[in-house]
C-alpha cells in the first residue's frame, strides 16, 4: 500500500493552472521590482501587467469562494508595507480585491443554482457604477470583480464563453490607467508586445477552460512549479517584505556613505 501511495505521489504533475499561477507570480515580482526599485524602467511595469488578470481569472476558475483568514492577514501585512514604501497611497492591495471577489462569487453561485439572476444583475450594475469611486479605495477598482466573475460564468455556464471574453478584451484594451495600451506611440514595441502577450494569455485561458491538462517536463522542474503554485500566497508576502528590507538598507547606506 505504501509503495502504491509513493508511486502515485511521484506521478503528480503540474497542470496548466499551476503554470499560469507561476507565470503570474513571476510577472508580479518583476512589476514590483520596477515599481519600488527601478521606476525608470517602464518595460518591467508592462511585464507586470499580466499578473493581475491571471490571478483574478484563476480566482473565478478554481471555485473556492470561501473566506480565508490566511489571505486576510496576508493582505494586512502587505498593506502595512505599502503604507511605508508608498506614502500617500491608501488604496487596498490586490489581496483585498481577491477577498471581495470570492465573497461575492460565493453568493452568486447559490443564486445561479436557484435560477435567480436579479442579484447578478444588481452586482454588475453596482460595480459598473462604482468603478470610478472604487479607484480611490480598491486596487484595480471593479476590474477585480469583473475578471473573477468572467471565469465563474465560463466555469458554470460555458455557452456564455464568447460573450464573456469579448467583454474581458474590451476591459483590457480600454483600461489605459492599468494596462497602458495607449501610452506613447501605438507602434511602440513594448505596447505591441503587451498586446500580443494578452492574445497568447487569452488562448491559454481558452485551453484551460477546455481541459486542464497536466504538463510533463523534468521531474525537478515539476517539483519547483508545484511548490511555487502551492505557496504562491507566501511568496507574494515574502517578496514584498524583501523589497521593504532592501529599500530600508539602501536608504541607510545612502544616508551614511553618500
């Protein structure tokens, strides 16, 4: 029996969901390095733009719409770091967006099951109207709800897939303040790369929607991918703390020796 369990555990492979989460983590770290340490390198911020939609799409896809103390406490830690590293910025970080989206989606699932569309329509209209006002409170505003909602709908009602993705593409293209498609010349290589990257991302989401297949690589790489996917939340909090420590040490070095 033990041999069978061992053999089964060794055959565990990361799937497309895991790879998307790992890519989001890497993009997010690059984004924060650019924001906190190298703000003059715009390319780092553009790479980081991929992290947000991936995280929120996966929130809607995995179906775990429950309250999480772990996410809440992590959000508080990250918020404290944000207050220190970015004075004057009082918007709540993306983890609060995830908590809000999960809580609302939990109610929407039960409403869907009861064939009640009134609550869904109310939520959509509320967040559409509150989008501008939420920009002063919540990171990424109402987009966190809409992207998570899109995946929830495609998960439970696959026949809405095309309509949902048309709306998502429209949100991505028109949200200039977040994704910066229209900064500078349209022929800017960074802008073109960002657009092509999102096309590939939408294709990957479509493949995930069809079938979350395992992706076999080398055993060592599989373990790394699974580890990052499993501890993504702690990596998120940990890298923020590392950036904070690095910034404090740099400020001390600057005051003492420069």
